[in-house]
C-alpha cells in the first residue's frame, strides 16, 4: 500500500494560514484601536499587513508562530512604535 505524505503537510500549511486573523480583526483589537486614535490609519493598517505577511512567510518556512489576534496586534503595535521612533541621525 502506498502512503502519500505530501498532502498532510500541505493541508497543515493551509490550516495554519487560515488560522491567521484578518486585517480588520486585528485593526479592531483594543491595542491597535487605541493606536488608531492618534495615528494615521494608513500607518497602522500597513503595520498590521506587514506583521501578517511576516507571519505568513514564517509559516511557509515551517515555523509555528503564534497566530492569535493578540500576538499579531502586539507585533503590529511594535512595528508602529518603531516607525514613529526617530531614527539615528548622523
């Protein structure tokens, strides 16, 4: 009997990617919603999308990152803070 193990990892990958919250779900998280009050919507939305893109890539590479709304909101919030922090200037 032939066992094909390829579909299981692919199915696991699809399931992991489907488990990611939507951009709108993350934007409505209280931590992100509080950032949206004082910052440009485009900046916050971009940070959420970038965080989700990074997590998607990590999943595709075989990692098992935390895909909870809280984790994505936390990561996106850190991105916003970094974007708003003044960089090193010569």
